[in-house]
């Protein structure tokens, strides 16, 4: 999750306790090709941060 913390730190400073809090709330999710992060008609319960690869968004 170093990539996420590095991204957040671009916008301001966090102390060690704040970084630990962020890290305690995140988890890594790996999606394979043709898997969905979110589906139409469903209320999202999470947000994503792409570390490697590409997200495709179909806007219908």
C-alpha cells in the first residue's frame, strides 16, 4: 500500500498514527480480466485505487 500512502502525501502531511489508521482501513483486491469492481444498479460500498493496470469504465 506504499503507492496509496505516497499518493495521499502529495496533498499534505500525515503523521505515523494517521498513516497507520489509513492502512488499517484498506485492503488489496486483485481483479482478473473480465471481473467487475462494481456493477450497474448496485450501490458501491468501496472505493478503488489502481496500483497496476487499467480500469475500463462503460458509461451506458
